[in-house]
């Protein structure tokens, strides 16, 4: 097991290198880069129709400024060196360092990402156990029907429904993360205000993922309850609840553990529509603005961070699986 995990860790630098090279190459050759954006602005200002108003010398200066006059690998090497020094470049739209912009949006994405991850996994275990242990119960059937609805509704549609049906009627704040005068409140009032603003976006983030994870766990639990381990435990005198908790659950939980990497990269990346609906300044809204404005350095920085999060999430999934499942022997020849 440890040999496999060490090999995975050693592969991380190679994976990151390939990821950054791919992102840099794609964004460099896609149309609508910083040079095209600058030319479009010049044409708009000059009311031009077909030809730019810049001279050859000005075009050469712009290419040098944006690093477009260098070969791909030389430009990539310069960008990678700056990246290793913590310099992701300067945003073309905001005229601020990309890392500074990301740090400003990080608390919002981190808050909803971590909270939705814990809520989804914490609730899905209890709900999955309930659905598997009491499948014929009327309340459980109603709960499964509600989860089916959550599963069928995308997160963005759920956000719109919550906004128009709940927030618009005055039950919760319409948007934002805090109210005006938040700094003047005491600690308890700040917590209440933050909770009121975060409740509806958190439900929108969690509802679909909670339903998916619950159904995966429920189906896995049913398979394990019909397996040999549970039958042997019952034959030795274990009750149905003990067989479910101590024999079926440790094996049934493995499929949702394997989803941790995907969930981490997904929730921390944010959702543009949810953030737009509830007026939250997170990574999702920042990513949309960067793509819409063709902000070349900001797009590269956000894609790089998203890729790194996915790699870290996959590593975390491997660690959790190797710890949770004693049957896994990831090292050749390990018994």
C-alpha cells in the first residue's frame, strides 16, 4: 500500500508539469487572446470595420508585452518559472495580480465548498442507512421521493427555485454573504447573519450531490446486506442493526469515498449560476468573468488551480480508500 502511495506522490510533479503545459498551449493558441482583445478595443475606439489602427511597431510591442513573440516552450518556461515563484501574472481586466484576485474570492468558495462537502457526506451516510434499513417505511419512501426530486433538479435550477420561492418572499436574504453593518455586530449576531445568507446557496450546492451520494450508498448497502459477510455475521448472532453498521457499512461506503476527489474539485471550483443568482463573489463568478472578458492570465491561473485541486482530490481519494478497505493491496506482492 505504501509503495503505491509513494509512487503516486512521485508522479504528481510530472502530472502537474503536463497539466500546466497543456493549459498554457491551449490558451495561447485559442482565438480571442490578449492581443486580439487589445486590437478589438482599438478598432472599436477608432470605429474601424475591418482593419486595426495599430502600426507594425505597435503590434510588435504588444506581442513583446504579452510574450507572444517568443517560441512556445520558451514562453512556457518563463511562465512556469513565475508560477513557481507564486506569480500568476496580472489580470487584463482588473489590472491586479491574478493571485490577489483569487485570494479575494477564495474565502467564499472555501466556505461553500467545505460546508457542502461535509453536509453532503455527513447527511448521505445517515440517509443511506435509513433507506437501506427501513425501505418499506412510509416516511422513508417519502424521503426517497424527495431525494429523487433533488436528483432530477440541477443545482442552478434549485438555486433559482429557492431564490424566487423562498428568498423573494422575505424568508431569507436575497443575496450577498453579509448584511450592511456586519462589522458592527457582535460575534453571535455575525454568526446568525452569515448563516441566514449562506443557507439557501448551501442547499443549492448540496441538494443534487446529497441525492446522488445517498442513492449510491443505499444501493451499495443493499448489495452488501445480501453478501456473505453479513450473512455470516447474522449467523454468529449479530442483530440486523449491528450487521448493517459494523459489517455492511464499512464495505458499502467505499464507492462514495472514491467520489471525494471529484467532489472536492467540483465544489471548490464553484458554480457561476449559483453565485450569480445569490450575488456571491467566488471562483465560479470569477471564472465566468475571465472567460467573458478574455482575460488571458486570469483564465490560465484559474484553470491551473482547478487542475491542481483535481489532482489533490484524486490523491486524497486513494489515501482514503487504502485506509478504509483492508482488502485493497496496492503494492505488488503484498499479502
